[in-house]
C-alpha cells in the first residue's frame, strides 16, 4: 500500500497533456502495461445482471455506465474508458466464471464489485491473484475484509453498521420489547442477521432467530411462526425477491408489528411484488436517496434523462466508485496497470457526490452512516440518517 494519501474531488479536472501508455491488450502484458499512443482502459462490473435480483445489479450498472460516458465525453482525460459487464446473477456458484471473464481481458484495470457478499467471497481471491482491485459498492458482509483478500476494497459501510442501525432504531420505538430476526440463509442475510441480533441484545431487547431459505415455495408457515412468536417487530435479512413473497404471507397471517429489512430489499421491485402488504415496511441502507440530497440532485436528473428511470439503490455510490477509479488512473499518468491502480486506490481519499471514500489497512470503508426508508403507498420514502432520526 502506498504511504501517500491522494485527495480528489468528484469534479472533472482538465488533465492536459498526459503521456499515457496504451492498454495491455496491445502489448500482451496481462497487467495492462505500456505501448504507444492514446490508451483505452476498461472497468468491469461484476454483479446480478440477470436472475431473481437483477434490478439491484442494473441500478449499479447504470451508475457505472453514466460515469464512464460522462468521463469520455468531457474531453478532460487523455485516455478512453470502456465498460465490461460480467454477470454472476448474484450467485456464488457463478462468481468464479464471472470474475475470470474480467481477469482474462488484459485491458481491464479494475472491477466494481462483486455486488453481493457471497459472490464477493468467492471471487475476491481470484482478483487478488490477478493483482486487480475489486471495489464493491454494495457487498456488506462484515467478514469480507477479515479474510485478507489482497486487493478487495469495500466502498460501503458493512453490515455491522447496518445491523447496529436497525437495532438502534427499533430500540428507540415505544412498545418494542421482542424482535424476531429472520435470515434467508445467504452469506449476506446470515451476516446481517447476526450483527442485528447482537445489536438488539446489547440494547436490552429480547430476540428470536429463524432462518428461511430464499427459495422457500410457500411462506405461510413462516408467517404463522412470526405471529405465534408474539414479536413486536421483525427484521428480515435477505433480498427483495423473497421478501416480496414473504410480506403478503405475513399480512395474511395477521402480523401487525413493525417490519424492517436491509438494503437487499430496498428496491421498488419489493413494492411491485408485495403490493399493499409492503405498506409501512422500514428499509435500511448504507445509501442515500440521490433524488433527495442536494449533492446528488444533478446526478439524479442526468440519470433520469439517460435511463428514463430514477436512480435506485447504490446507483449514485457506483457512479462515485467509477469516477474515483477514473480519477485515480488520471493521477497515475503513464504508470497505469492493475497493481499500481490498486495501490493508489487503497490509499486514496476521494470526495464523491455521496460521501468521502477512503479505506483502512484491511480495505474496509471508513464511513459508517446508515439511512432509513419507509414504504408509503406506492413508493419508498427517504426518512434520513438513523443517527439523526434517533438522536443517537
């Protein structure tokens, strides 16, 4: 890791006459080394671009594509950036092949992702062997940075922060004494449930734990278990596709307590699938609503114009990560390769639209803010930061 800290702003800066080398695909260097003339560098994205939770992947892909298009159109860089999508469906079993597709393209300098925690745990060792930075804007399982993957950087608060935020909010609500915490048996779900459970216990609340696989065909039995538990609140740790089937079952079973879920459910497709039964659900996320924050409002307008839809969960954060990578490549000048780019990213401090990005010696993100949304009618309403809402 470099000893210096590079401070950058999320504002295009004219680079002038940078003498950048060509990408590695022109000289056979797997690490993207030199050549002559103007360079073309590639940034890959690994995440779910098909499958049950594709909407979360598309949110991120669109943010990355917008950043790359704007960088190329700005005229501020003496190199061209190309986007490389690599679909793992959010499935750890498909993560190896997805990662290898990015690694085998010698012009790919960095990957944004893997998006889901299970896929990240599988693919991160491969990126480490290739010397390529894997910068995830959404994988939140706390153990990812404890496994000493050589080039993994997490550009989002982990689930220790999200689980603590859930516990803090529920502990502050009148009448909440017992909470049932349910995971979907995924790496993400189990990790989030564990830290949420510990946070609730630390806050003096009673906790019951259940695990319900995401591919459960009928949630009616699980819903009856929740009602019979007498819990005042529920935390569901999983993704929106399963939550969209669980919420109606809970409503049919007569559950009337608080219902809360994490960032894996924080998507409009949860509302589309759950219908009226999504009403009142509370959704946490280490992401802000770009349409509500002044710093991201112009981004939200550009995103809407480009994709004919508002930015979703992690769209703005993924845009920021892409711009951070592009800015770092510009700073490196003629020394852009996979290893040098990882080293520079690991020691950077980058002011994005959504937050300041920096990493500790384990690659862990240093900003731990968590935000809350509530389903009201046919939309997810942004309530703000958990700390501000609870006065903690």
